[in-house]
């Protein structure tokens, strides 16, 4: 969420709609379970996964920010299309947003993940 929120205004991003396909579309465990059941899966379980990620190569926050903006499907297209000044402003904004989460060369970010298991009927 940090890359999207940090760059939203600069890259003129729309507010993500969790009901549409994208990285936030499976955020609700009940909805995810219902989608899988509706698709014919059985024995659906949704459990909490890791609650943080640690990046050990975070000495250069602008470089980390660049990777994040390019890898995120919501930010990559507008970031890639933007002019140099806009890309630089987005990098600066995200680097600033990441700063409080860095200790030395290590960046720790909280996150929400699911471990989802399901089977096709026998």
C-alpha cells in the first residue's frame, strides 16, 4: 500500500477498488473464500500469512522506491509513462514514506498476506 499511497497524487492514480482485479482484490478473506467456492473449489481455508517483509538492501531508498514503483501493477504504467520530473518526484515521495521503516540498511514493512488452500472436488 505504501508505494500506491506515496505516489498516488504525483502519478494521478485512482483510488484502488478492491472489487476489481489487482493486488488488493483478495484482501477480504470471506470474499476470497466465496469466490473459490463459487468457482467449484472445496475445502477452502484462508489463514494469515507473514505480517511483514524485511529488505536487507535498503541503503539507497530511491533505488528501492524505483523497484517498488516498477513492480507494482498499479504504479508501473503511470510511472513508466511519466516525464523525468514526475518520476523523480514519485521516487522522492516514496523514499520519504519508506524512511521511517528503515534501520541502517534494513527496511521492514508491515503487510497483510493470506495463505489460501483449496482443492478441486474428487
